[in-house]
């Protein structure tokens, strides 16, 4: 592909690329199963990064946001 690419017209998000993860959990699973990335970054780094991001997201999901509080109560 020659870059820079021409400007996209219309809704660039109208077509979903099924090869891309749609949730953080799916993205972390894809990261853990990556074949090429560990060669460049290191398998140990990717494992630690994935664990840290999982822990951060778990902590985030345990908090009740002000919007959720107003919405559900």
C-alpha cells in the first residue's frame, strides 16, 4: 500500500474489521497469543504487560462510576 493513503469519505467505522478485537479482553487474548510481536518486544515483557493491563481493567470494573450510580439507583 502506498502511503499516505487517500482521505476516507463517509463513515470510516461503518465496516467492521472482523480481524480486530472488539473488547479489551479480546485484545489481551490476541496479545498473549501473538506470534511475531514477542520476537521484537520479548515474550517476558508481553506477559507482564498483559497481566498488568488485566489487573488495571479488573480494578476499573470494580468501581461504580457516578453515571452508573445515577443510572441504576
